[in-house]
C-alpha cells in the first residue's frame, strides 16, 4: 500500500511540489493594515457571517469562469476551509462508500483509509457504484482545470442517484473553467480562500447548497458560532481585491515559467502541467505531473 502521508510530505519538499497560495505583497499589506487598525474584540463583534457569505458568493460568481446554475445554490454555510465540508459530507452518508479519483486531494484517501482500512480511488467514471458518494474537485486538484471525465462523472452519478460533492478550492485562481452545476447529483459545492489569499492558516471557507438541511454547518452558521476573526480578515480583503486580481497579476509569469520548463499552462494560475512525463517526480497518481509555481513568482517579497 502506498504511504499517502509520505507521498504528500515528499512532494511538498520539492521545488515545485505541493499547492500553495501566492504571498502577494499587496494582500499581505492589506491584511496587516486591517489587524493594526482593528481591536480584536471589535473584529469579533462586527464580523457578520451572513454578510461575509453573500460577499464571498459574489466573489465566486464574478470569477472568470462559466459556472452554469451557480445561482441555484442559495443556502450558504461557513466552513473551516473546505475540509469542514468534506467531513460533513462523509458523515451525512455513513452507509455509502466514499470514493475519489486518481490525483485528487489526498485528504480523501486518508478518510477512506480511516473508515475502510484502505484507499478507494477510481480511474474512470464507469467505476462509480450505486452505493457510492463521490468527492471531486473542479478545477481538478491534479491539473487545475476540468477533470477529463467531468461530464461523464456527473452523468453517471445522475443516472445512479449517487450524491456528489464538488470541491472548488481553486476556482478564484482559475479562468476558463466550464461546468454545469445544474446536475441533480451535485449535493453541495465548497470553496475556500486558502489558495486565493494568504489565509490558509485562518481556515475560512464556504459551503453552497440548494437548500438548508439544518445539519452541523447550517446550525453553526445560523448560531453565529464561527471563526469571526477569520471572517473579519477575509471580509476586508474581499472588499479590497476583486475576484480576478490574482489571475490578472500572475498569469503572464505562469505562462513564462511554463515556457521555460516546457510544460502546459493550467487554467489555474499557480500550476504548470507536464503531459510528457519530463517531471515524473511530481506525479500524484494521475496521468500528468503537476508543478506549482506559487513560491517562484516575482512578488516583491524577499
């Protein structure tokens, strides 16, 4: 059995390994200014979770992507990054088999191993079973663009009545993503600010559903029992920077690095994708090799 914890650690230690946000100096300066100018208790008292979720939803909606049917996901809940949403999805379907696809975020493999004693990773849509529940990312974790079988996966889940959670963690560092969110199988969407802004350790995310089902995330959101410090910080940068800021600022550097390393440009600005197996040491189990450039962009920070 592959040691998935070791795989993740080894890749993160490589020059282009892992998946990191860009430590943009303008955003860092804005965050520092917010913290310098606001007392802790004032941030806690003035951070409105519902206002934040509406602002964040608009941030996603105005990204440079075609997210058909997004407006139907009107029930918004606060999530600690995307991870909180993953755990709730798994808990909601205890009798189903949690499955993910090769190259997906390794957290799902860890959950599978914890629950079943082994990982449950699929290669193709036709491997989905009627008793499964599916987590898949779009943009896909291993390429920063649509999974090559994305439409087949959605159609298969529709036909079998299989619930699907769509992880959109990279949506605001991407452009040109096309996905139809009107499929019946899509139970929820989730995203976070961890890759958009230097807020990964603040743990701020959002779950989007078509209706409120009053589960744990709905309850903590309605009770205002959320990360108010993180919401305050996030609200401030969402007000200061539009949804295409990172894409617009760093796309040319991404293109230049891809040309330099002879890899393909991903729709997600932090990645280059090796389709020719030149960088096999960055393979994460999928057909391609993912290189992350976030730590190599010229940002003006020493």
